[in-house]
C-alpha cells in the first residue's frame, strides 16, 4: 500500500494527511503544489484549484463533508497562505465575535 501524501504548512505547522486520493486527484494535487511553490497570485490559484474542488464536490453529499475533506482543506490552506504572503489576506491570532 502506498504512503499517503502529507500536506504541511511550514508557516502555521498545520499538517493534513491526504488518504485515498484517486490517481487523477493525486496528479491535480501535485500540480496545485507546483503552482503554489511558484507563488502564483492567490486569485489565479483559486481559479486553478476550482477543478479539483469540483471533483471533491461531486463525491460528497453535504457541505460539511466538503469542508472536512482533507484534500479540500489542503487546497484551501494553500490558497489562504498565498493570500497572506501576498498581502491580500491577513492571519489574525484572535477571532472577533459580532
């Protein structure tokens, strides 16, 4: 059995184990990582990963299943990290309540 792919955000220490990816998902994930490593514009990256997110969306039945999917979480974390690095988003240490 092949080792699962692991995603690790070096800035935050967030680690996500990506198990049971299809060959197509693995290929697209690796392409997403390559784009991430080039520091692609975060909004271009969001468009780039939409194909992958659509693949995940078709496999789940509920919104919570989508947002708890490890592949989705890794892609979203990469997108957010790019946004922080590029000054489009900021990482707050505290969540403010309304």
